[in-house]
């Protein structure tokens, strides 16, 4: 995948379901083609299969369990999201926290199926711990800034610098995303200039009446 990555988490917002999910994915595909920037989406499980098959952008699950197919009612297996067409999955998002053992199992299962793992963390120490598990990405998101409209790139650039350094000290192969309050091209540029490989964001795109306009602004300074 090219760098940087802009990954849009549709969460379970009503504005990110069904026809709106398709609208956002279409806008992401158009802006990715125009700009050459990789733009991915992480929709609800219901929309995972249709988006994966209708659009030429990477589509991620919002969570995956590190268990084998079988008697695991209610779990989401790596095999299931692979069959649905997913490129990978978020793991340990602040709204879906896991134990270290669960994170490791999910990362390991994704790696076995050649899918991309994006492990979310909330500070530099947990970022270093996540990097030790060998995911493709660690996404640093200070929880107090998620959904706040205040960009981590501007409010707390030091946590980005420290997290990048912490991850690289453990494994230079692991890429870093930053999230929480990302809403403009300036936010993205600051994050990339601080050493990250892209951003993870949600509401600024998902809740916009014109997601394509927001996405064009997000890539405008790259």
C-alpha cells in the first residue's frame, strides 16, 4: 500500500450505514484516484461485503476476533472478513478494547491470512507494546480527543512524536497512524510531518453532507 493512508472509520453512525456508506466509499474512491493517496474505509459488518466488492479501495473491518472458525457464536473471525473481501481490520479501538492476549491473537490470525492489522493505542507506552506484537500499523488516538473536534496533531503533537519514536525503537517495520479530531488537510500534513504514515478519522468525514469535499481537503497538503 502507498503511504500515507487515510482510513475512515464509519463506526455505527447512522450517517455511515447503507446508502450513506456507499456514498462515502464512492467519494473515497474518487479522491484516491485524483490524488494518488490511499484512502480506506472501515464500515459496519453489514456493509463490509458490498463495499469490498463495489469499490476499488481498501475496506477494513472495525474489529476481528482471534479465534478459529467453529463453535464461536457471535464472534467475527478473520476467515469471515477475508471472505467478505476485507483488506484487514482495526484491533483494540478505544470503543472496543481488548486484552493483550486478544490483540496478539487477532494480529497473528490476520498475518496468517495476509490481511492488514491496525492496532489502536492511547499513548506511547501502549504503542510500544502494540508494536512488539508485529502489526502492520499502530494507530495512536488519545481518547480524550476522539470526537472532540480538536485535532491531536495540533493539541498534542508531542504524543505523536513520542509514539513514533517508541514504535520505531521496537520495530521499524511497523507503520504509525494518528487519530482523534483529525478534520483538515493541515491536520494530516502535521501528522505526516511528525513521522506518521497517515491518519485514522471518523466523524469529520462520516457526518459531513459533502464527504468528497472533506476528503479533498484532507489530501490537499500531501
